[in-house]
């Protein structure tokens, strides 16, 4: 199974630097390196022996104290292996779960989770594209 995952990030330079012990000048390089290096370590992707390849657009710039970063991925995994790892019926549509799970895992990476990061992901589901944005509040829901 193949899915394309496009991600757009906004992360405060000071937020990432303070939470991870970096000098402000190092943040853009360290952030893009960290996300890029971490995607193949996502537990479900690793257990299903899947892979993520960088593809398409990649951009990195700092504007008004925020890192703006775009990373696009080609995700590959055997359908049956993904269904087994995720406990899903392999006869159902799995592409949305695959792309959305990887996107969620990226925005909840330990060095990103406590920052002010906002990530928008776009991916295809077989029924058209989905666009979803995760914020700090999505990573830390309040209980009522």
C-alpha cells in the first residue's frame, strides 16, 4: 500500500530551543533533521516493515520567529502487515488509517509534543484528499 503525506509545519524557534536545549540559531536545522530522522522510527511503521521516503517539496524558512517547514513523504507498507500491526480488518480501506496514523505520530514526537508546533497534513484516502491540522491543544486535550 502506498500513500502520499504532505506536511506543513509552524514551530516557534524559542519554543523548540527552550524545550530541547538548542541555541536559537540551530533550531531550523535541528528541527528538520529530527522530524526527517524520526519518521522511520515510528513504531507501527517499523513493526509493519514499512518505509517513508522524502519526496516532492521540501522547504525551510524562518519568518517572525517561527520555523515554516514543508516535508512531503511517500509512505509504503504491505497492506496485510499494516492491518495486523494496527489490529484492523485487511479487507477494509486502510490508506486513511495509514497516512493519518503516521501524521499523528509525527506531531506527537517527543521533541515536538511540548512545543507550540502546528502541523497541517494532507493525504489521499481513496475518496479524495483529507486536510487536517493538529495544534498544541490537540496534543494535550483538557479533561472536563
